[in-house]
């Protein structure tokens, strides 16, 4: 079984993925942030490094999905291959931080890859407003995220809302996290587990 957690920067994907992995005894697959050779450069000069960053993420995500399907294990994944194209690359192109030529080149690679991967059995979308995202980003204090603008986060949030509204690849669960603290409050984590269990019962 392949479960994926999706949401904007700071929505709590990695934390929830870790907690769900421990609760259900699923194997966790995380976004390759710490070893990404382009991330620091990207936040320093987005237009220069956007294509290299997006291609790196796309290749990394494709490799993950391939490994998940071949493993035969129950896996929970932090972010999906679809977001790379429909959220981040598309947003960079609209902000003129990714040239039209590079964007089309990127999309052709993504379209080819998409034919070789399957959608998650369940996609969990963590929906949060921008103040929540800013608070979470500030709280975790990653140096390379310090320069992320509110405008950038807002544009990404709009992209997520549009993508999720049209998502037809598989089963979808939307969780509003603005008023939840699933790390500190067991009842909030319990609420999320109840929602997930209800969806999982429909998968078997």
C-alpha cells in the first residue's frame, strides 16, 4: 500500500509522515531536502537554479515511487511527483523564474515519467493558511527557508487548492490543520487517525 502526504511548505508533512509511520508501522519515504545540492542556491537565486532544482526533485521522486512499488511494502511518502509539476514548476514559470523553454522541457520529462508510475492508494492533503505556514517555517528555523516570501507561499497555496480541486488520480483525504496541533495534542492526532482509518477501510 502506498500512502502519500501532501501540502505546502510548513504544513507539517514530514512530521505527520513520521508519526503515521510509527503508528501504522509503515515504511517512511522522505523528501530529499538535506542532501539536495541545489536548495541553498535556489533560495539565493531562484531564476538561475530553478530548472536544476526541479529536475533534481523530479528524478528523486520518480526513483522513490519506483522503489515503493517494487518493494511490496506499506509505505508512506512525504510529498508526491505530481506536486513537482503542478505546483512548483508551474508556479516558477508563472513568476518568470523558469523560462518557457525550460518549463516545456521539464513538462515533457514529467509526462514521460508519469506513464511509468502509479498514483498513491491514498493522498492526504494538509490544508493550511499562510499565517500557519509562516509560523511553522519560523518555528523549525531552517536557514535556507528564511528568505521565503509570503507572496511565494500564497502563490503556492493557490496552486495547491487548484490542484487538489481537480485531483482525480486516486483516493483523497483533506485535513485542515490550522486549528490542529497533532504533535502536542494527542486528541488532534487521534482525530487524524480516525479520518485515515475511515479511508483505509475502503481500500481493502
